[in-house]
C-alpha cells in the first residue's frame, strides 16, 4: 500500500510541488477554464434551480437503480443493441478482450479513463493488440505522453506553444514555422487514416437515457461520431451511475456540464446513439454493445454518507478549483480517478486498491463542494472516509505513532512545557516537516510557553 508516509509517494509529490514551470502552465489552463465557466453560467436565469433539477434527476435514478437499469436494457436491446454486465473491473476487462478477439483490423479507443479505471491497459500482454487513440484529444494526449491529467481535459500540464511545437516536430519536421490550422489538418488526416483501418471502437458514454435506451456523448470534436460511423463494432463502456431518467433531462444537464467543465455555453459536439446500423442506413456500427460496469458503485450507493457522489455529472469543476490539484497536479492521486472526486471514490472504484492515503490529499477547504454543480458535499465525504479508514485500522503505522505521541504530549500541560523552544522547533522540522513541511512554512514555537508568560505577568 502506498501509505501516507511512503517515501516514494512523498518524493513524487515533492517533485511536483517544486516544478514551478509545470505549475504555471497548469495555472494558465485552469484560469482559462474558470473564465469559460463564468461565461457559461451567465446563460442561466436561475442557476440554482438548474443545479437542483439535475441533482434531483440523478438522485431519482439512484433511489430505484435496479428498476432503471432494467428499463435501460429493455429499450436498448429493443433498438437492436446488446447489453453486457460487469460486476467488477476484472470482469469488464475479460468482456472487452473477448470482443476484441473478433477484430480483424484492430481497435480504437475514444476515452481512456474508463479503461484505466478497469486496469485494461495494464492487463494487456505482449501478444495482445493495444487499441489506438480514436479522437483528437486522446491522440494529442498520447503524443504529449500525458496520462489522466484531468477528469475532462486530457492535456492540462502542457502549454499551447509546447503542444504546437511537438505536433510540428511530428508532422512537419523540416518546417520551422507552421500554422495551427495546418497542424490541425495533419492531425485530423492522420486520425482519419487510423479510423479507416480499424474495425472496433471502444468509448465511454457520458449519459444513458433510460426512457429510450439512448447513449449520449459530449465531446469537443466529431471524431468519435466519425469513428462510430465507420467501424463494424462499437463497444460502449459506462458506469451504472451514468443513467438519467429521460432524454428530456439533457436540456439542463448539457449546458450545466458544459459550463461547469469550462467548455463554454454548450459542448461543440453532442452525439446521441440509439441503435446499431439499420437496414437502408449508410453508416453506423453493425454491432453496438454496452458494457454496464458496477466496480464498487453499489458499495458507494449502499452507504448513506457517500451515495450522493454517484449523482456526479463528471464535469471536473471540483478539480479545476482544487488547491491541491493546482499545486501538485495528478501526482497525489497515482491513478486515473483524480481530483476531489478521486479522493472520495478511488479507494472504491480503482482497480488498484487501497488508496487510503488519498484521504489526506486535500486541504478540506470546501471549495470543491462550493463549485459542484449538483451540490455534492465532497469535503464532508473526505472527512468521513478518513474516519472510516482510522476506525478500520487502515492508517499508516508512522501516522499512528505520530498521533499517539502527539496525543500523549498535548494531553498534559506539564509535558507540553518540557524542553526549550529550540528543541521543539527541531522536532517539528525533522518529523512533521518530513510529511507536511516541504511545501509549507512551518510555525515556530515561541521562546516562552504560556505558563512562563502567565507567571511573568502575575509577578509584575
């Protein structure tokens, strides 16, 4: 377990905190998203009502999840699609691989995050074909060697200039200057070639409408739509928390998600897929398969203190405003489930467990709860998870010893007064400083303690 006192874990965070160059790039990107968030929210006459409606709609599904799952399956299969169920990450990986064995040309993926949650890429053996990126965002992330840097945006720690230069070196190595439009055309042309050569697409649905069995995808480009139109098989993976009661709910959810995520007033591309290609249609997959993944979501649902996290619309607003993410990036999270959402859920949803140390990757400032568009009290859930970890004995041994010693000393005024201030400052620096002092200015113990000051005042 990479516990809170793990040297490797702290060395990774220390390096991220000291990397001011990357912080500046991340900060610029985050400020850009916040400006777009503000302009997006300006379109709402009553923003709180939109938040309440979305939250209530999502929670309504959770209260009767079994019924809504059956309802979705009935409508989706009725449209010609196929539904598979995966209770955990391992089962999801097996089902994906079984489908991939039918491929003759290879596969593409348009969302890596759900695949990383299941541990799909880590499970691949040398003889197995690795799926390639099937949209612009994932393609750029691979070129930039960026991995799960954000819940929504694939490349957060790379500046526009760096991205431009890397693409120029890849596509136009002999040219010193090239326009952004030319780079975009080259990237898209390369992507279209890849799409034309593959016969399976793996993607993640953003929402599942139970009234029609429709799959909803919102993206910043039309690449996924293009890939889905050309491949023979389209595998759609979705957590069971992605259900919504009706397509009519999109009138609020779409602009709310776009605003909160920093996409603007509305997403550039929204795809609604209801069925595989039907007779007489010119494009679309011949086979459309949805894999519904549980992977711990019913455990979150069963706990009254954490169930509301499943109303999350995965906009990444909590991450955009998180001071821990702004300072250290993805270094504290060590997996694909990042940000405050990841702090709450990674220990349950990640294929690599446990992640109890993530309960401490937060300042508990509450900003994530303030900006959440569906009013999830994320910081309260973090405190609850800390308490549960401690209650169940899942706390690092070094932390246990420190808390025990701290309690022993502070429970007695006589023991607190022992030793000079210089000794106490040395202990703070050498012990607490190892854990929390690297990115902070540690307080100094006053030369005289309270008892000494009190006695001096009464003698004078």
